[in-house]
C-alpha cells in the first residue's frame, strides 16, 4: 500500500541517514535545539480522530505526546493562507492581515483587481495568477523572527508544497525558504539552490517521470472504496493513485508529494546542520498532498485513507532520520483548516442537508439581479459564492446604499444561506475571546476581518452546503466555512521523554507560537498578540498564560 518516496529518494538526498545512533533522551531542563513545526494542509480533527487507531508510525509517535484534538482555526475564513498565518505568529487573521487566499482591491492599477495573499502586486507585468511571491502582506512577525531577536545565530527554515504556506510560516527574512512551484522546488528569496535542493529536484523529476504502481489498499482502506459519480460524470471514491509518466498534477495530488517535501526538509537539516549551532533553530514544514487530494477527490473515500496512512509512514521515516542525526528536537503538528466531504457521499451516509450550492448565489449572478432591479451598470458585486463579497466602487452614494441593501436581502432570503453580515455589523463587533466553540458567527467573521482587505459583505452558507456548484477535475470539494468541520484541527506536541497527555480543553492555533516560545525558553516580548501560552505543554510566563487578559492591536 505504501508509496515510500521519502525512503526511495533518501539514498541520494540523505546518504548518512542510517549512520548515526539514535540520541539519548535529552535532559528535561534544557530546551530543544531544533523545533520542527509541521502543518498538514486540510488535516481536520475529524480525520485525525477517525484514522488515529490506524496510525502506526510518525503520527502514532506524535500521538504519544500532548494531544489537543480540539484545536481550532477559530476564524471564519478557513483557507490555506489565513490558517498558516496563525500557526507561528500568535495572531488571528484579523491581526496578521491575511484574511483569505485572495482578496479584491478595486484601486489596483493593473486590470486584475484580485490580490493573492503571498504576492507583491507592485511587480510589473504580474497578476494574481502569474505573480511574484512575497511575504509583503503578512503584517506581523513569526516565531523565527522573534528567535533571531534573542539569538542572532538562530536559523529559520521553511519547506512546503505551497508557496503561501512556506511564506506565512517562515515570515520575513528567513534563512531559507523552499516550496514547490509546479515544476520544482523554488524560492522567492533570490538564492541559488543549495546542493540539497538540487538533489531533491533531480530526484523528484525522476520520480514524476516514472509512473508508480497503483497502491494496494489494505482491508481498512478497501472498506471505503465506494465509487460516486459526480455531476459532470467524474467518478471518485475508489482511486489508487495510478498516474501516467510526467503527470505533475497527479504527482502533486498523491502521497508521493509529501514524501518529496519531507525528504527535502531532511536534506536541509543535514546540509545546514540544523539544531547543531549555539542557538536553537526552527524548521517549519507544510505538507500539501492531503489538501490537493481532499479538493480533487473528497476527504471521505479510499483515496484519503491511502493518503493518511502513507503520510503516517512518511513521517515515521522522517522522524527516524531525525533520530539518527543525534539532534535534540521537538515537534509540533497542526493544520491550516479542515474540509467538507462531497455532498454525494454525505447524502449516502444520511446527511440530508448536504447539497451543492445554487449557482445563482455567485456574486456575479446576484450582482446581475441587483443591476436589473436598480437599473445600474457594472458588475455591482465582486467576489465568490461565499465569504467576502465587494460592492463595485463605481457605485456611489444612494446607488451604493441601495445595492448593499438589495444584496443583503437576497442573500438572507436564500434557503442555502445561514447569514450575511455587512461591513458595518462586523466592525461594530468586538474581537472575540475565550472558548472559540462558543463564538457566534459574527464573532468568527470578526476574527478574520480587516478593514482594508475584507469585503463589504461576508456571506456564510448553511452547514454542509458545498460551495462548488459544478465539480471538475481537481476541484470537487473544499473548505472555507465558519463551521467546525473546517475550523477544528489537531494540535500535537511531542519530544522524546516527555509524558503523554490528552487535554479535552479547546486550543486556538494562535496559541501555538507563545507555547512554542516557552518550550524554547524564548523571553522576547511579543507585544499584544492574540494567542496564549498553554500550561498543559510548557512553563508559561504569567503574562502570556491562557486566561490572562491582554490588549489587542
């Protein structure tokens, strides 16, 4: 069943992998020399809870540490860029400024008014599709930056399957940042590839050129191999990751992809001697295959089963390599968001309200309805079927007010819409605090709202309404809602020799950074951050501990 890309390319990436002896347990009074923070894109707590009994390797090891299976990306905009921006900043998207994967700026000089969260839109000749990658829009520092303030020789390295994940976790001025650009591992830092990256790229090119044998499901995964025919005729649910030679998109949406990212991370640990310097180092890794598989095939079938069990084993390979280095390391693993399964499979399981969204709910179609009623020109509305919706800035004064009123009325009257909030309503709402489970919908929206970047309206669909009306290859299911299947994620802390615990308390992903800082012994003043240090894991400074009230930006 297993696709052992990590092990397969480790021979050329990590020639010393099996040479060193596993380290002795470090003394508990000393902080780790290397902190590894892993994000598994679209790894919901529902998936973690469901598959946890099946894990036998890397995820099983992490599950022997401190496990918050009730972690929360507490905000409403449960997308990749906002979620990753919370993991190592200690802040929610309303503070990081990363309110979505993309937002609209109608004042841009270029014809494309959409801004990608990890681009520099001032670069000549670019668009939100063909962009110059940049950390420009991240408004706050990350853990790696705080580490360098206290320990100037500390290294901050980020590796990912997506540029936005590496940029949001690595932050400003990391020592190295490498991510998959669709063809190879690349960087936005202007650096020439070091030998580790050259070796990784060569190995991955060879892997893509060689079609792997289909995975053979074990009995557990075989029970999930029920095919579902989607609108348009695509069949999902019983795939085994067979692909043609050279099919880069199929490689990206397969267990092999995570193996490649982990192999590159291991190569950088070795070549840069991370964890061997005078100051502690940070390695952030974002694994993207679970997200691509969830989007392209749905998270409820045999494909996701094969992916998660392969991920477990690839992480096991990676941790065994880390053991062999002799580096004293600790691991934190979480996710940027969860995901909703395809409505066709949910309906078969008895979820009667699972449907695909009415295509008339797109901002374009609602805008046309308003334009016809008010007798105005232009698109009236810009945006998508849910989330941020923007009013055309060509509408002024009374026309704009009437367009807003009509849009809110249309959205609120639609049977698939749970709520539609105006900008004014959200701005009048205080930033939420306390247990994220108890937050109202408008509080969840407030936690990912920014006056400069968010929409004039935030539209929230009802639970189990899939915001994809017409599925197509690579995009049959998604996330981005304020509901807990998208918000709830696991947060795992592990270090050799540390005791196991299973807190039922809820934890925000914004709590990860101050908790990690306490683990490292970092004493830098963070200022006013949204997250709190968790005493279940670390010895927290009184000013940063959970339950301590602090001001907000």
